[in-house]
C-alpha cells in the first residue's frame, strides 16, 4: 500500500464528506498541517493511523487501498491513449492527480469518452434508420459488470440460501444439486450423447440432458445454473430492474451472466470459499479440487470476493491462446481491476506470449500466464 494511494484516497474521502482538514486531524490526534502532508504524500502512514482512519470514515482497510482511484486511472489512460482522439500523451502524474483529487471530473471525462466512442461507432454504421444511437449489447453487459465491480450482495445471499438448502460438503455438492432438482422441482438430469449442444432442457418432460462430452466440473455448473433459474430468478430480475438494460439482447446477456454468477456462488459459497482460499494460500489447483470445479471456475470465483469487511485478494485474469495476432484474450469483466480494451495495432496475447517465452529462455521459475494474478 503506497503513500501515494493513501494520500489520494484520504483526500477524496474527506472532500466527499465536506470535512476540513482540522476535523479528522483532531480525531486522529495529529495537526492539520501533518494531515495535509499525508494527503500530499509527504509523510508515511503508520498501521495504527490507518486503523484510526478506517474507524473515523467507517470503512474497512481495503477501501483505503486506492482501488477506486486506480480504476479511474486505468479508464483515463485508455481514453487519453486512444489514437483516434489525436491528442498529445497525458503524463501519468496528471492522470493520477485527476483521478485522486477530482474523481467526479474523472468520471465525467470517462462518460464523455464512452459517449464519443458510441457516436464514432454510429458513424461506422451502428445506428438505426431513425438515427438513434445503439450501444452494443456485449459492451453494455461488460459495463454493467464493471459498474458493479462484479459483486452482487443480493445474489450472494440468494446463493447462500440455495447452498444451505442443499446441505452438502463441497465434494458432494453436485449430487446434492441433482437431488434437489429432482425432489423439489421434479427435474431429472441425464448424461447422454447430444448433437452439437452441451445441454438441452425440456420443460414438458422436466428433463435436463447434459452432453457426455462435458467434464464432471462442467456438469456440476450446468446443474447449478438450472437450479439458479428455479430458485434465484427473482433475485436476478431485481438486480436487472435497478438498472434496466437498453435492449432485450443486452438484458439477455446480463441475465445469463448473473445466473452464471449465482451458479458459481452455489458451488463455491462466499465465506467457505474465502476461508479455503486463505488457508490454501490461493493454490488454484487445490481450490479447484476441493470444490470440485474447474481451474477456470475457481479463478473466476476469486474475482467476485468483494464483500465489505470480508474481501478477497483483487485478481485479474488473462487467458493465453497462443501467439497469433488474431487470437483474442478472454476479458473477465468480473474482475474489480478494469481491463483496458485493446486498440488497433495492439496484440495483448502476443505481448504475453513474448514475455513468457523470454521468461522461459532465462529459466525463470514462474508459472505460465494462464492463471490468476493479483491486480496492481
């Protein structure tokens, strides 16, 4: 936790509450001038002072980490670096100052940039005959999860209730879900050859058919998804009503994403999974084995652990798909760390591949870039 992050965050928290420097300084037992030095990153912050700050502003220590400012910085850097804007490079120090001292202005700049990008897409043909501008459904879905930092407390509560009703250990959760689907919803799950699809649900016969090619972990997820449809649909729809999507297509993408979220949370309940991650020191293979999920599912679940007072380590993810410039990395919009969009002329997979190849050539004992990494 750097002094720069603490200084910016402290200044933002104080100004948002319309407090003078004297008010929090008095409660901290320091002078206003010393607080001013802290806000301008001229003095270090001790652990005892951090705890007092958290108590004064009624926040957990994670909030003081500067994650909101860093997220704004990532967005501003993306906007100012867009070659189509044709502007000179903005120094990192100025971007940091804008995000830290004027977060409202920074968010306004990002809103203007997004509006300009939509207008630019309209000019390229993404517009209705009426002239109404259209936000692409996948872009809208991505922004939706970004805006929520991919954490939905109400869905966590719904998933906890479903998991508690299943009353099973992580190793037995798949069987418990299948039993609940059968006993509570009259649904039979079968595994069989399916032509060109991974699952097929027949509401009339109450039968869920899963492809025999699906691995055990994916079968468990598909059953959890179906159970979420039955028992957490109201919670999902309530989240959608808070910020109605602009189109049925966007609503469908977001709805599926939220149901996926619930399915993950049923298989990996928040408190149990966070405790296991800490106990296993974020050994992803061990976590996946304990909960009977895939490596990727285990990684994704880590990115949703954003509960105030019980946060996990903020992670972002990059999937390496080879060195082809046409290969595109999977962007995990669930991560709290916002991932910049790739611009023309850039190739994220190739850059990652080159870095890993160089690392291997130097006998670096680092694992390949296909798993969770802590966000900066």
